[in-house]
C-alpha cells in the first residue's frame, strides 16, 4: 500500500519522492485537502472500499497509509 501511494503521489501529483516519508504532512508534500480527497477517491475505486478521510484526523502520509490499509483488509 505504501509503495502504491508513493507512486500515485509521484505520478499524479508531481511530488518529489525524496520528500515522501511516513512523517511528512500533506503540507510538506504540497498537497491540500482536495488533493487528499482525490487520492482517497482514486484508492476507493481501485480497492472497492470506502475511505471517509474527511471524518478522520489524518495529518501525515503515514497515517493515511495506515488508515487505507485498515480499510483494505
């Protein structure tokens, strides 16, 4: 899941892979709340699960990955 999301950020959002770490905030990655929702929607479609990120207090990339993994299982 981590690598899948790193690839998404690099390929779809032009994020420098060097700045993508579990502790990186979305602001560190140059993402706003709409970017995070778009990433969640893309993942929802791919995995066939519902990720209600708006209802979560997710502030880092690592938290997003952990949340996505918990819903994918």
